[in-house]
C-alpha cells in the first residue's frame, strides 16, 4: 500500500510489488472516462449493459455508475465508437502508462478495459491519481465527482468536508484500489495492489476506508 501526502510517500506491505510491471486492470477506466470528457462526452448518457456483476442488468447506466461498478459493456461500447487511436492519443498525452504507447496499441480493442496488454506500476498509478485529485490534468474536476465513493451517514456528519474517490481493478491475478481523499485544500492519494484472486478486492476496499478512518458503508461492492 502506498499513501502520498504532499511530497511524502508512505510504503507498507510487500514492497517487491513497488516497481513490478502489472496489468492496470479496470483502473484504466477513469483515464478512458477523462479522455471522453475532454472530447465533450455527456456523463449522463445512458448505455444499456448486461453485466452479471451489476444488479438488475440488463439496464441503462450512466458514466458514474459505469465507473463505480466497473462496467466492461459500457466502456467497450464507447471504445468501439471512438476507436483505438483516440484512446491511444489521449492516454499517451495524459501519461497514464509509463513510457510511450506502441503505435499498434490497443491491438484488441475490446481488451482496452483491462489495459490491452499494456503494463503499469504501483508508483506510476500513485502519481497519476495524485495529479488527477490535485486537478493537474485537464478536465479533472469533471471526472472527480464521478469517482466519489459512498460513506456512512455518521462519517459524513463527523467529517463533512471529506470526500473519498477511487477505482477498483482486478485482472490477470492483480487486484487494485487506486484513489484518495480531498478535504478542503488537502489531498492524500492512495494505491493498494495485491496479487491473487479478484475476491481480494474486498480487502483492498477495506484498506482504503481504514486509511481515511472511515467505516465501510452498505454497498454492493462490499459484500
């Protein structure tokens, strides 16, 4: 787990994962959403999805729900509409991945929702989220409300100025939670990554809430 507070990065856990090249899994979706918002995409646009992990589908969901529930159907639909070169240019410009993207990326467009074979590192994920939450990326302020995570009523009452943000990801035996918190002018960014089955997502979410002294709310992603 990495927590960045100002210029200080606290590192705990298995540090052998620190610079290991890993699949970004679904943590690529906020970057895809940011590219869409920059291009004038309406975040309230609803797309019908059929996803066994999203309660009540098939049904129409908007961009915020697509991010929260990590809908592959939603992001594959918009990827087919915009096509690979659009996302290659946008994600390259915002430096979502370390280094330059190959001219052939993504070779399989439907796999863009898991990174399409391109790798990243925990440290690079942390820097990207920190830039996003600090508003250093164009259109950050349009995306940030769409990745806000719920809190209990008691926590909102106790800390009304705190807002927490994030995205889960699980693919290729890699499980992520990337995000952070903003409170007034303060920003703390966080990355949790572990290797193993996707069910470890719950543990990653628990670490996230615990880091910011928040109770786990009643939420479908936290069984």
